[in-house]
C-alpha cells in the first residue's frame, strides 16, 4: 500500500482516540492527531503523536496547521471525530455553552478545512474527508436541541463540500453513527452502554475507508447498534 498521511481531529478521547490507536502502529500510515489532551508541538511535527490543540481556539488551530504545513507537503485523509454533547431543555442552555458547543462541533471543522484544502488538493493518493454526524443529524431528540442542531450542521457542511470539491477529486464521506459507548453518555440516565457500539469496533469501520477504491464515495453511511436507535 502507498503510505498515506492522516489527520485525526479529536484524537484525545472517544472515537478519535480509538481510531488514532488503531492507526498509530500501522506502517502503512503516517498518523497525526490533535486534541486538548495532546502533547505540545513546535515548528516541526512528526507522525505518531497526538498534539495539543484547543479546537475552540482559532489561534491554536492556525498554529498547528502552520506547523503541519512546514512538516508535510500534502495530506491524504482527515477524520473529524471532535465534538461534545450539550443536553438539557432549551431554557437551561446558556449562550456561552451554546457558543462553545458549536465552536467545537462545527466551526473548528471550517477553520481546519480552510487551512488544509491546498494540501488535500495536492494529494495524489485519492484524498478524502470523513465527517461524523450522528443519528441526531437526521432526527430530533428531546432535551438535545443544541446537539441535534450541531450535528445537522455537520451534515450540511459535508453535503455542500461534497459538491464544492468534486472538481478537485476530494471525496467527502458522511457517517451517521448511532450510540457509541463514549463518555458523552456518562451523565445521561436511561441508557445502557452494553447496548452500544464500542469505540474500538467503530474505529475499525472508519479505518476501512482507507482501503476503498478511489471510485467510491461514502455519501451517507448509517452505523447503528444491534438494537437500532436507542
């Protein structure tokens, strides 16, 4: 296989952490992660590390992106695994919490794509961008207005970008996972993590995209636990 350079956004926990771990020791890939739980970086970065980047901070996103550009001349795949949950009745949500939620779940993707677009376009290894929306990006759930709105926004960004970047041969994959047993469920009653997909299993599914033929674009992919939408 041709060596591919991959960025996992949100590699410090949950799905992103599981995906980063599954790729880190694979000699077919140069894997770089970013998250709030990563290590500090300098002007040059190396593959195999999860670097510290607060994804609600525009300056930190730009700083990391510039360091990546100084280190590598292209990128072949970006997985957007960042995000958090903001739940509760709409009357309980403060503007500050809503702003931070959308900055992480949505705006950070815009900022990263603006910086990495030229590198994706220069890739000769069938580049793609993979967005993780959610079943909440298709339907509504009670006490989940902010979360559903942000996941609908992720899906909208992906669908529009798919059309915008067709000319550049950059594929855009959109995945709508059901319940994955991450920390997002820790404070929510009425849900059993044993009924959910493990992050490791879901990461195996995401990794399979790296082996798809160049002619395939995963427009909409639904991945649900055996019991369906919980």
